[in-house]
């Protein structure tokens, strides 16, 4: 799997730490995964296990300090040229050019993710101003190379000036045509997400819209530049149940139409079954199991995944949130070198409290991090200290 | 449109409030004693003083006296200013212009300095600029205005003689026209470089001294609201759009941080009018503060009452302006509700 060239995003050995007064929180601990073009990867796990930090790392949005990228790389492949960028080590200009253009993000609570003091139109226009200024100028009949700003300077320099002055230009009424081109772009982005009255929404402030409408706006904003990857961090958790399904359908529909890959973070395993191609399960900052979504759901290998699935009520509706498993999530502050799940695991043996399990490749494009799938001699412990390997539990639901 | 209606309603209420203020001011002032001292001379007999009181209606009951005074007020007669040896209405315009000019420049210092420092401190929280700004704001909040004024006067006036006392050099002041009454503005209009320089040289030191305390308050407010808005999700969302950090801070974080700061700015203007009294005395600034100090010391009631009326009017107008600025900054505010 790792040597295939058909990938879009590759997170390799990512560790993110937070320095807090109480100690170093190892929020993300040696995480690796891959997203292929057009596919949906679901990332699930209990609250606080590091899903959002992982998502933010992909855009290099973890606040530093207190955050710190302690190890690893976030590789993004340009699907046209094949060029690979490491978001964590690339120069800031390049990271910014990628954000909002090739990777976009929708947040859990659209009410908090929209600026309360700017109109919707203005907030969407920012994306175009940042990434599509030249195109819009051309549309407005202005040569972006000559531009309305001065003359005689180097083209690239002018592009920078242009970007910075985009809004001042339109506001000054310097060019009605630019304004019209921006408005057109914003309107079509909004109506693409099924917003019924885009012109009215454009001139509204966020507080004048409903939660579902705000999330549509967020989706429109995220997809404005047709990104290759959309990160959706629990996009429906803050919404009414009735609206949730419609927003998910919208995301799904947009993905079908545009071929966007999605990293979909959720608590809801029934949604995983519905929308995801692949599934990665996170526990205490690590990925404990990953593979094709339906396969993992059908035959979970890691004791944690098994526990999660067993906790879903089998009868009745297939809706299920991650329900409680006995015990509680371990401290992420200076965790001991052992399997993080050992305190809650029924299989736990001697070796589990002295070794951190590695992700082991399994047949069927699957990976599991559990000592039950490792050889005693390869980690150098007595076989009698190892958890016994029992054939995977079949969970059918 | 909504702003206009609100403005009209508030302006219509203004005379009523001013009427209330005038009752309170008049009553309280009269309780301090008869204002006859201003008109009497030390060698008058008690009979002559009584005749004076009768002539000016000072022997009448207080409500009747108030009615006389209010009648005068409505006709544009605020009485005789003993300290200025002229009718109050003749001098009050000049005094008000001088104080307003000083307060405006001080407000400019406080607002621009406060917002800039507060923004930097909030963005670079717990770094050197933040510590510096916080130290500075504690200093500003705990330094008495008069003391700080003297502290600046000693090096800059006494030793270096860079900045003069007073509001202007009289010959230069008289050499230009005064359409607005604000010396700096009039000097700028006259395009006379000597006058421009003269006006700036005079106002810098008192404006800095007067604005310092308010700036400290604005820095604190701005810092804490910047810290808050910088951790809002829409700031991260703005970064996720690919905006440069400078724009993220300016257009997203700072703009929203200005909302709570606007209230503090409005309140601090009252603080400025109050502080102006001390600053005007120290810098010999011929404004309302210096005027009313003289009036208080000599029991000049007409001047005191005029002062209170004028400052309350200014204060209310400033608050109105702040309310409107607030509604402009925070779109969720519904004016008048
Ligand atoms: N800015 C921060 N400072 C300190 N610790 C942080 C910070 N951000 C996240 N963390 C820590 O990182 C860990 C992972 O947080 P994260 O937000 O990724 O969890 P999550 O899996 O997204 O949970 P949820 O399902 O509740 O959204 C948590 O223990 C959290 O306390
Ligand atoms: S390594 Fe041991 S403790 Fe950890 S999940 Fe596997 S069996 Fe359980
Ligand atoms: Mg989260």
C-alpha cells in the first residue's frame, strides 16, 4: 500500500505535543495514514483522542506554542504535476497557498467558524481574493499583469500587491467590473450548495442565518476553489438532527460531482458505514486499526475497535455513537511506554505493559496495532508474557 | 436607516436630560451658599449687600431663582463670570474649544496608542512586547496625572526647553484666523507653517499626559479581547482559507476585539474631561478646567454651573457616538433595544 503512487495525502509518523503547565500532552503520537484521491477516509475515536489535532496538523494549523510538531511529515501530492509538498516543513507562503485552495476544512460549529462582523459575501470573497485574484481580474476584463495598480514593476511583485489590495480596489469602486466578477464567483459557490437565495445570503451577517444555512455557507467556502482534499471535522455535531442528514447528503453529493477526497472525522459509526471508503480508529493519540471501512466494521481486529462495535446496540436503528467501554481514556501527559489501551483491555498481558505495539500490516490492506499480532521473539519477550492470539471476533450488524 | 432613527430619538431626549441636569446642578450649587460674593466688594455694608441680593433676585425662594436662571439659559444668558470678568457666554466658547482640542488630541493618543499596543500584546501573548505593554499599562493606570505632568515638564520644559507652556504663542495665535476655534485645525487651514508648528509644540506634552491614563485602560481591554478573539474558531477558519497572518489579525481578530474596547473608549472620554482639569492647571492650558478651578476657588457659581452643563452635554454626545460605533462594529447589536 505504501509504495503505490496513487495517493493524495500521506501523513507519516506525525507526533504533535502540547506544552502545558501540567506536562507535555502527547496529543498525536506517531500517526501514519494515507488518503487516496477521491476517497473518503473516516477517522473515529473517543473524545480527546487527537482527531482534531491530527486534522489541524494537515493544514499546519496547530497553534505553536503551546503546540509543537514533534516528529513526522504531512505530504501532499499535486495530482497534476506529481510534486510533493511537506506541509510541516514547507515555507509559510507555500503552506498558505495550499490552504483554502488544495486543502479546505469545515468546522464542527459553523456558528463559531464564521466571523460575526463580516458579511457572508465578504468572507467568501476572501477565498477568491487570495487564490483566484488573477482569474477574476481577467474575467473583469483587466489584464492581471498590467492591473489597475501602477505600472512598471515586476509582474510577480504586482501579483503580491494585487492580492493585498484586492478589496480596497473593489471598495473604492475603482473597478465595478472586479466587484461584479467577485460577486458572480461568490454567488455561484453559494448556489452550488443549494442555498436558495444566494444574493440575500451574500449580504447577510452570520447571525441572520440558521445553523444549517451557516454550514452550507461553510461548505461553499471550503469548496470554492475546488480543493483536492476536504477535511470535515464533525461537520454535523452542532446541528439539529433533521438538518444533519441533509448536510451529509450535500457533502456526499459535492464529492461525487467534484471528486474531492474527504477526511471525515466523526463519532458516529453508522455514518462511517454509509459514507466512508476507509476507516482509521484512533485511541489516545495513536491509530490502533485501519482498513477498508466495511471490512473493519465486519471483522474488527483490535480489542478497542471490537469494544466500540460491541457497544453499539444491535437491534433497532443503526444509529450508534461511540458508547462507553469499561474504564477511561488514559492520561496523554507523559504516558508510560506501554499499550495505551492496556488498562481497559481484556486481553492485556505482561508484555502489553512494557511495549508499545506497532502498526502491523495485515492481509486485505489492513493495519492493526496490538501485541496479539506481533511475534514474541521480534520484540524480545517471553512468549508466555504475550497476549494470546485468538481469531478475530466477527461483529455483524 | 435604523441608525438615523435611533440618532433622532436620542437627540430628542437630550433636552429633557439636560433639564434634569440643570435642576440638579442649580440646586446643589445654591446649597453651597449665595453667589452674591462675586458681585459684592469687601467694603460694602450689609444693607448694600442685601440690596444687591434683591436686585439680582437672590432673596427669592430657590425654585423661583431656578426659573430666572433657566429663563436666562434659554435666552442664551448664563450669567456673569466673575473669574473672567465677562459674561459666561462670551468666554465659554473659547474655553470649550481649548479643552475639546486638548481632549481630542489626548483621545487620539489614547485610542491609537491603546489599540496598537493592545493588539501587539494580545497577539504576542506572554512574549516581551506583551510584558512591556502590560507594565506600561499598570504604570499608566497608577500614575496620577498631575505627577506625570510634572515629571515630563522637568526634563522637556525646564531642562531642554523643547516644549513651551500654555496653548499658543499669542502673536502667532493672533496672526491667523480661527474659523473652528481649534488652534491646530485653524493653523492647518491657514497653511501657515509657523502656526502649525506652534500649535503642535504646545499640545503634544499635555495631550500625552492627559491621554496616558486612558491609553493604559484601552491597552488592557484591547489586549484581553485580542487574546480572546485570537482563540476564536473563525480566526483559525480565516487561516484555513489561506489568508496571510497580517490580514487574519487585522480583519478577523482585531475587528472583533474592537467591539468591547469601544465601550471602554467611550467611558474613558469622561475620564479625559476630568483629567483635563489637572493637566490644564499644570500646563497653563486656558480651557474649561483651568476656568472652573478659578471659579471654584472664588465661589463663582455662574461659571461652575456653566461648566457642569457643558461637560455633561459633551459626555452625553460622546456616549451617543460610542453607541453608534458599537452598532457598526457588532452587527448583532440592535440599537435602542
Ligand atoms: N491548544 C491546546 N493546548 C493544550 N492541549 C491541547 C490543545 N489542543 C488540543 N489539546 C489536547 O490534545 C488532545 C487531543 O485533542 P483533540 O481536540 O484532537 O481531540 P478530539 O479527538 O478532536 O476530541 P473531540 O472528539 O472531543 O473533538 C486533548 O487531550 C487536548 O486536551
Ligand atoms: S497490545 Fe495488549 S493491551 Fe494493547 S490492545 Fe493488544 S492485547 Fe490489548
Ligand atoms: Mg475534535
